[in-house]
C-alpha cells in the first residue's frame, strides 16, 4: 500500500522513465533489424538503446532508494511521535524553564541529589506562587544513603555538600504547605522534572556533572511522559518525609 501511494506521487517521474525505456527498446529493436544491411548504423542504434535502458534502470533504482529512505524516515517519525519526544538538549540548565516556571499553574514534580541549580534559579519564583494553589513535590536522594555517597563520588563532590544543599532547601521552604519534600535511599533512574504538562528527563552519566548532561523534553500524555510520571510516583510513595 505504501509503495503504491509513493509511486502514485511520482507519476510524471515514472511516465518519463517508461518513455525512456520504450525509446531504448525501440532503438535496440531497430538496430537488430539493421544488422544484415547496415552494420555501422545497427551498432549506433543498439548503443543508444542500451544506454537509454541503462538510464531507465538507474532511475528505477533511484526511485526504490528514495522509497526506502522515505519509509525509514516515516518509521523514525512515528517512533518519535508515539513516544512523545519533543526536543533534545545538550545540557540540564535550560532557558526554557524560566517561562514554564513563570507560568506555573498547577503542579511541579522534581527529583535530584541536591537540586542546587533549581533552588538558586527558582526558589523565590516558587515562593511567589504560594497564593496560586499549586502543588510542588520535591524528592531527594537521602544524603545519608549509599546511593548519595556513590553519586557524590562519581561527580567529584562531597556528600556533605548534598546534605548542606538539601538542608538549605528544606529551611527555605519550611512553613510553605504547598511544597512537600521527601527523601528516598535509592539511586535515581533518571532526572525527572515536570512543570505542569511539560516534562524533562535525562540520564545520570558516570563521572559527568548532572548540569552538563543531556535533557529530553517530553510531550504531555505520550507513553514516555506517562512512564516517567509513574516512576516518579512510585518513588514518591516509597519515600519518607524529610
């Protein structure tokens, strides 16, 4: 079905190619008929005919190549569309967060080992949203856990730094009931950061700072968005209050 649809869109291209093949066949046939009477003329006709047929074959092969490329491209697009991948960035610190936080209307989920960058950039902005009936869930890896110690070592940091940043974070939002903070003693499968209906995820690479690691933006309610939201909720439900 796809082949028929593709070839249908190339009608003029196909028609020209068929004409070239027919001309080629005609020249070869005329050359064969002249073999007994005009050897030189027959060779010229056969040469022209074979050249035209060769060109026609090349055109058909080119059509097949384009069809194959189109099918692969369409398949990749379908995979991306179905999964919900919107954009891929080379780092964690994105300007895109600014507008999303500014327009935060309902809820925010975020998890991390220290979230120092988030606190420094958006701590005040989150507090200013306190009258908007929003809900903020912040999930830390327990700084006393082996998971936090290993991550601090991988990133070349002190686990004490994690403790201090988490304590600062907790103190800053103390008294704001719309911000709930929990901790869990397991390594994070991924960075998960959802601002209303926009979610960002990203891996935690070995011996690489989180802030310089790639980030993927996911579209609302596509299957990747749903899976990572479930992952956050599972961790949240198993976590303890800070």
